[in-house]
C-alpha cells in the first residue's frame, strides 16, 4: 500500500467526534483575498465550523498550522512562494491527521493538478466558482459544496443518548467491521460494477493495477467527478494498469478486461445490442445530488446482467448506490463493501453494510482478490 493510502487509512480510523459546543477548526489558504473572504464568510455562518486562520501561500500556512491547530485546511493549488502541492507534501509529512481539501479550477490543468494532489494524500477537493455571476451565487456554490465536504470527516454528536454517526449514515442495527468473503456464486458472473466517491482516485490507483491482464469480464464504474477529471483519471489508471481503462463515450462497447468510467456530468447506462452490451449516456436529472450517479448505473447493470454481477461500493460520502444495490442483491448479485477502517469516508459503503446487503466487508487491498474469486 502506498504512503498516501496508508495515511488515508490512518485518518479514517480516527474520526474525531464533535460534541455540542465544539467546532471544527479550519485554516483557509488561498492567494486571493476575495476567495479567503468568501470562504471565511461561508464557514462562519455554520455553528459547527470555525475559521481559525488564513494564509496567502503554503509557506505562511505551514507557519500557522502549529499556532492555530486546524482540523481541516482548505488549500489553493496555485500560489506564490509555495504552491498547494508543495505545501501538501509538507502537511502530509508533518501533520498526518489534518484533513486537506484542495481548491481546484474547472480546467484541464486544474483537473490534472487536483489528481496529483489526491494521489499525494489530499482528502477531497472543491471546484472554484468561475463565471457564476453574482456574489450570492458564488456564496451559494461554496456553501453547497464546501461545508458538507468538511463535515464528512467528523462524527457530530447530537445528544449523549444518541449514537455517534458520521454524516450521511443511517443508524445501524448492528455495524460490521469486516465480514469474511464466501465463494458460493449461484451463477456465472459476467460483469463487475464499481461505485466510488470521496477518496476514490487514491483507492482506484491502488486496486485497478491489481487486475490481471487476462481478466475475463468487463468493469463499469462511477467515480463522482466533474468533466475533464474523469478523462484524466482514466488516462492515469490506464497508464499504470494491466487492463485497459477508458472514459466511456456514447456507444462504448463492454469488453473483457476493460474498465469504462462514466464521464463527468453524464449518467451512464447499459443496453443490449444483439449479443453485445454498449453504453448510453444522458444528462437526466441528478440522483443523490450526483451526475453521474452510482444508482443509475447499478439499476442499468441489473437490467442487463441481473444476478450475474459483482458490485463493489467503495469509499465515498452519502448513500449513492444503496438503491441500485438493493435491486442487484434481490437478483442474486454478489455485493462487496469497503470496510470503515480503510475508507476515507464510510458513507456509501457504510450504507450498504448498515442495510445488511453486503456479502463481504473488506479492507481495500482485499477487494480485488475477492472479485477474482467470485469471477472464478
């Protein structure tokens, strides 16, 4: 396991509990005075969040960290003296428990740098508002994207009598830490479907190279990311993997040993074309506030392959994938959920486990070996 993956796992196992009266401490790092003010204003409106400092570049940020002791750092990429990637390397070396959310631009260069940051150990990212018009719209976009992404790394305690739950998770009847996989497929498995979100690029860089060159079924995947990000992610995974990885396009053919990633801002569905199966893309309404959505893909996989599916729900915020897994499970599909300890955020896989739908609950590094056993 790479160093950034190890650090992500360490942080995942020690999610702080925020009790009534406590607040999540945030350090805002950006060379733009306007952005610093906007972020400070937005976070200051939330009773759970507190901006404890700001910095105009990475060098100043590193000097301030021991002074203000932040739980979370929002980190711009392009800054003078010390940029975001340089600062991130030092933060990960010196302050492994601090969460880092990168600020990215919706450009190819911004997407590429953001992927670099995620692979270096950044926990998540938000895209900077660009050409959104009014100040009110800029504030709304920041509020909708940044606040939930900060809170996802913490458990918010409401009252002493209630269990401590991470945001986006439902109260479990009995939470499972791990479950030993079994080898009892009722039918031949013909496809692997993966749903993943926060922490995904790092996790995928760990597991996709584990698939052998002669892997015998196609893989379809939703990773929550905007346009350009998914294309660059596919290119990077393809360069380091034995199997092919592509961003899907309209009409893409499912082939053994090839991964198709849903493009940003498009739902991906499957349809039969004679003896073949192809991809269709659309921009219908988001589901679970996502487009692409895991649920959309999983329902479509169920329509085409039913119980001949192995579905894996990995690290991510929220519950996207839960409804699709319910349908797949009813048809006899084999369901894998990543365990809490190795997830950056245990929202999506946690929802599967809490609903009793997982056939196996596994550390990230055990996911591909389990898939290979199920495929046979």
